[in-house]
């Protein structure tokens, strides 16, 4: 007589939830290997494995697939866990781990911002724009301020000194 085990034991052996085995029985994918025993079932594991292999729809098995109610073959032990989020192959544990890592990353970013080590990119862009406008305005105002003085000046060295002095004054005005 073949060795029989409970549906719960069989589900543990397969690495699936007991409800997955119950569903396979209800759908008729496990039939010859199953015997009613009280409120539960007794299953011949070798025969059940063969039945599942023959009766599983293509694409079933391995990691859960979209629309697949249960995983009736254990995942390939050589398959590494996914590196990025993939809703069709990510297990609950992987999703929970990823969620907790993201929460930790957000907490670290909040702390860095509160400590003043991190600032908003938009604020940096606004300040860079403001400083660039000050530089531009300061330099463009030089001709208006000294055009009359330079027009009267004939000495090249004196013109150079006045231009240099005005440029320095404009740039020193930017020092905050």
C-alpha cells in the first residue's frame, strides 16, 4: 500500500498553502491520489505529483503568475530573487522587505534634511538663478555708470583702471 499523508503535510512538502491543495482537489486536478478521510483528505504524494504534472495548465507552477491562485510546484531553488519590483514574481516576504528598506531610506533622507545636510533641488535652482541674475545685472550696469567718465578719458591706462575698479565693485557687491 502506498504511503499516504494528510493534505496539510502534502502542502508543506510542495511548499504551498493548504488552500492551494484544496483548490486543486476541487478543480479535479488531484483526483486519483486523493481519498476523503473524515473532514480532510489523505493524499498519495507520488501519485499526486504525477497528477499535478499531467493536469496543471501550462504556465502554472514555480512562482505565482498573475491570475494563478496557487503555486503547485516549488520554485526553482537556482532562481535568484528578483532585483527590482515585479508584481508577478515578487513574494510577500520580498515585497515586505523591499517596503521596509524604502521606509528606512525615506527616514534617512528626512533625518539628513532636518540636520541640514540635504536641501531641496528646487531651492538650489532658485538660489542659483537669483545669484546669476545679480551677476548679470551688476555687470550690465557698469556701462551705464561709467560711460560718461570713459568718454572723457583719453589715457588707456586710466580707462583700464576705471573698468577694473567697476568690475571689482560689481563682483564685491555679490559677496554675501
